[in-house]
C-alpha cells in the first residue's frame, strides 16, 4: 500500500476512537495493518468500511464475540457451523422485529396530529437508524411540535409513543418508572409523593 491513512484519520472517518480500533485489532476483528518504513500503521479505505460495518452490527444487537465468530467462518471460506447458522437466524429475527418497531415508531412520530417532534423546517422525521443513515439522523435539527410542547407542559391527556412510553397529564410512565415533567424547571424528575 502506498501512502494510506494513519490510525487517527481512520478512527475519525469510521466514527470510533483510536483505542477502539486498536482493541478490534487485538481481538482479531481487523487484520494487522501494513506499516510504513517509519513503523507507523497504514490503513486503507476498506478498513474504514469494515469498522463502520462492525459498529452497525453492534448497533443492531451483535456482540463482538458473535461478529468474531462470523468473521472466522468467512475467512475460512467454509460454510458456517450449525450453531452459527442458528445464531445468525435468531439475529435476523431480532433485526426484523426491530425494523418493524422502528417503522411503527416512524409512523407514530410522523402523524401530523400526534407528532411530538419535527425537523426545524417543519417536516416529519425521516426513518430512524438502522433504516436510514445514522450520521445524517444524528445531525438533524429538531423542534417540539405544539403537541410536544403541550405534552411537556402537562396539558396533554394522553400521547402514546412506541406503545411503551405514555404521557398522561404530564406524567411519564414506563414499566419500571414514573416521571413527571416539571414545566417551570423544564426537566423530568420523580413524581411528587402525595
């Protein structure tokens, strides 16, 4: 490889820190990089794509050990073991369920009457990651809608989001916690005990 990128540039372009990149090398997830005559590691664009793929796999629920198992099978160019095939099929089922949940969330967030947030220009949110580009989604400038403002101020009777969270009169209810929006302080806090 002539030239190539140094470790800091690769890490920045892939959206990880240098220590993460080196950890992946130690775990065998990344091949050992070539070295320049000066001894510095040199990486290519494929390393950037590979790092992003690892992070995306983690984002949808793969553990590093599962990623390593899959890579070992792929590097051997042999069919994966029955155990690995079953694990991958289960992950596919998990991913399909997450996609369905994300689509429901997008539909709920995108409804004009119940939409809590929107982009700064007033348009509905695009699909959330992994259905869209996570970096683009993270850069969106968002604002509360009138419904969102009313919810935070405790004026909404009931708004359901994802079928998990509920705001009832300004009280946030989940399976494990109940939180109350304090409109004068503009923050969530434990509900007042009566």
